[in-house]
């Protein structure tokens, strides 16, 4: 059996499709194999930070994303009483060369899919191929798939990359005795609803606190002018401590009555949060879980990428972004070393360390650490001034530390761009 491509991409999510575009841009032959019989725009909102939009911009995607998402202008933090704690600019407004996009995950995936099919051809994405196992020898990678009819398909390539997400068959094959996901003690509920614009109309809000008996919200718009009233599609995430984790399924339905009690008094002058959630249909539920970082993702001609490699607690808006960075680095290693094990090991060496730092920081010190610090120091009561409670330098230090760990400081991205241009 001859090889079907140089790089076999297992999974047609954000990481897999970005990798396909990046490899095509580098002139490297690839094909995507996706388990679903049909790709549909699933999920709710995500944020794509400037380190990731730098990559997507190089692939010619940012103009499209600017039309279907929101270019985020600022990040703002509020207490449980709706009082502003801290506000800082985001994206281009913060001095980045590329935007931060708040966007529906399905819109992003469909835009990437359209670009892949336009540039690589309609047959570049093969549907109804669920990976069940893979093998590697001195010359090729061999992956076994089954379709919905339980028929087996064996595909060969020079290398294979698992972009299968949380339930990666290759990750389970590599680490059959890996422990259960690490539950943080927090479940989250997510939804999106047509709602009037609030604050700047492009603000990412974090509010409340993750403390016993207290809830936290993340709220931001992901589409403009979605109806005749000119409203936005507003994405929200509600988080509360829960004794048992929800099912680890991004599309698991949730119930309003399971969490609304924590937010029943959230009627702020800038947004009626309670009413917004009560008006939402199609609520989803997901546990705040991650996995301990792996020592390596690469075995011979097989490797992992994105959530298959480094599932993380969804804080800091970095899950999808880190998969996009994975794709960019892997592409560059193929260009440098050729398509083969040497490139995979170089990619592994760089990205395992970088993503391990993000996974561990998301557990302990994400940007929303600000909320808990202020809640503890004020004992959850309203404040008249933050003077004597927390200084602006400390607030800026928390977000600056996260940007440093996650790799998206303004200075760092400018330096990376300068090095790339000088190469």
C-alpha cells in the first residue's frame, strides 16, 4: 500500500485545520481525516489571542475572522456587586500587531474548513474516519480508522499527527495507564444569546469569584448585528464549585436551575446578567478538568497536537490558541528538518515545555486570579475605593505574568516578528 500523503492529520478541529493550512503554505503534502460524518459548527464562544492571530494572519485568515467575530477592545474585571476592579486594553488597542478575536468556535472551524477545501481541494478533508490505532516503523506511519458502518480503513503516510482533541486514541495508545482527568472542583455552564451591546460593545468581562458559595462569570460578545434590533450574540460562562464533575463532553446539555442560584442578584447597571442567562436556550455543561502534562508526545513517526497533547483548564483563553501555536511550530520544524522523526522530536522539545507551563499556570494563576484576591481582601463586600485593598501595579502584574507564561506579551511578539523577518 502506497502512502496517501506526507503528513496525515487526524482530526478536523481548529488545530488540525490550522496545521493543514500551515503545511500547504509551506508546500508540504497533507490530508485531514475526521471522525465525524459531517462537520457542523458546534460549541459556543472562544477567544483567539494575539499570539495565535499572528499565525492565522500569516495564513491569510484574519480578514475573514474580523467579519464573523468581534475584535476585542478590552478586558475588564468586576466583583460580585458589578463594581469595576480593573480594566486594560486588548488586541490592537493594547499595541499588538494583530487583533484578539472573540468568536463562535463553530464559525472559526467552518472558516478554517472552507479555506482548507479552497486551497487544498475538496478531498483534502476525509470525513467518517475514526482513528482506532496507529503504528510507526523506519519508513512510514500507519493509521487504522473505522467508519460509521464499522468498516476498516488503513492509511499510510510519512508521519501522522493526532489532533483528535480530548479523547485522542493515540494519546490513549501512548499512555494506556494514564490517570483520570484532574477535576478542579468546578463545573461550568455555557451559553450564547441575542442581547444588547454592553460596555464598549467589545469587552471581555470576568466577574465574581471562585470561592465557596460564590460564582464567577466570563461574558463577551462573539457576533455583531445578529437580528433586526442590531443586537449581538453574547457568549457567557458561569462557574461554581461542585462536588462532582460533569460529563467531559463539550456538547453536553446543562440546566439553568443547577447554577442560577449563584447569580440571582446579578442585576448590574451595565448588564442584567441574571436576565441574560434566563433568556438563553441550549445551555451546555462541562467540568473544569485537565490532565497532568506528559513527558513527550512523540513516538517514532507519530505525535500529538492541541488538546490531544495538552488539555488544560479553560481559563486564560488559551486552549485553541496553543493548538494554533503547535501547528505553527510543527510546520516550521518540517521546513527546517524535513518531514520525519527529527522534526517531530524538535517540535516535541519546544512545545512540551511551553504548554506544560501554561497548563500549570491555568491551574493556579490565570488572569481571573484578580477576582479571588479582591474578594478575599474585601470579604465579598462592596468597596468605595480600591486604595488600600490592591494597587494597580499588583493587578497589572497578575495579567502580565500570565501573558509572559502563555507567550503573548507585546514585546515578545514584536521580537518574534523581528526575528522571523530577519531570518
